[in-house]
């Protein structure tokens, strides 16, 4: 039975949500299906919407709390410098997670914002402007969907019944082969926006989640949102997610503890 909780989002978290929604309305959605794009040095896409949204978010977030902002659309050297100097607090943002979807008109992308202190996320917001869904969390205060306490759907009881979100990139060849030939779950999805994948796992829309390697801005908000919903996550290589390389961490996750352990054990047995 789901326990009723009456807590609400703090004023600061509400301010972040409002800022994110305003930037999405002013800088992102007017460019949806209309914006040119280019490829960055790592092969990923970037658009004018990414750049404009990052600049607008930086201004609005620093008005809420004036700490450095680490954004996806920065040079790697700048990102590393901000990380090294931001132990007292920093914003980590992905202005459009799922830019390839955004460019092609696939309605699965999001704005992701996290506040980190001493390298750990203490609040996070992920906003899907197409569905108009805001997932938000604060450390120790739970996860919210559109301002109300998140009540996720009941997840399945065993792995063979599960709906899995699996991104095959950066997984080992052996693991990919096993997933393709002998999947332990019932069905699989991958829609290409990591921040939303975390949130969908928190909400029970996905039962289990696997990703071969995420950047800091891919998991900073989503990890907190999952954990505050009662979910668990680790890396393929380590039970302690925090021990992974901050710039590229693999992900094993689920909201249900029993399902998480079953999923983790199966994955590691294939390595």
C-alpha cells in the first residue's frame, strides 16, 4: 500500500522548476522542428536551442543561487575547471537532453538541472516540455511529479516480467550479445534521453534500467530523482555509484530492491 505523504517542494525547488519551465517555453519549444544543428567534436548534436537555453538557464539559476554553472554545451576544459572549483556548490545543466530526438521531431527530450554540493546532488529537476511533466527531488524530501509527491506504478515482481530501458552503447560486446540473444526481461525500450530514463524508472514506467556510460549532466538530476523515489542504482563495475568516473559512469538501476538485485546479478554474470 502506498503511504500518503503531505510534504511539498521547497520554495527554492519551486523557483528552479519555474525557471526551467520558462526557459523551455521561451528558448526551446519555439525552435522545436525549426532549428538547424551541427555536430560537436564527440559526434553529438548541438543546436541554437541548446546554446540559447543554456545561457538563459545560467542567468536564471544564478539569480536563485549564485554558484558556478557547469553545462553540457561548454568546452571540456571549462567543465573540468568548474568541477574542480565547485565543491561548495554548483549547478549542473543539460539544456536539452535528447537533442537528436529534438532535431528529428521525436517527442522524448528534456531539460535537466541539478544542484550539487561537495560533488553530490542535493536537488534535481527534469522537465519534459512536450508532455509538460516536471520530475523534481530534494535530498531527504522525496520525489515530486508536477508538484505532487510521486506515486509510481507498481513494478513487476520478477525480472522475466520486466519492461527494461537498455541503451546498448558502450556496453561490452559479450553483454550486448547476451541481451540480444537471451534477454532476461519481457520487453525492452530505448528512446535516447537519459534524464527521462531515470525519471521513468522512478515512476515505475520502466522496471529496470541499463546504460553503458553517462556524462555527469546525464545522471546528476536523474539519479537523485530515482533514489528519492526509493530506487537504487550502481555501476556495472561497482556497487558504489559514486566510485565511478564522474565524466562517464555506467548505470544499473531499478526502483524495486529485489528486482534491482536480480537485474544486477544477471548483468554481472554476463561480463
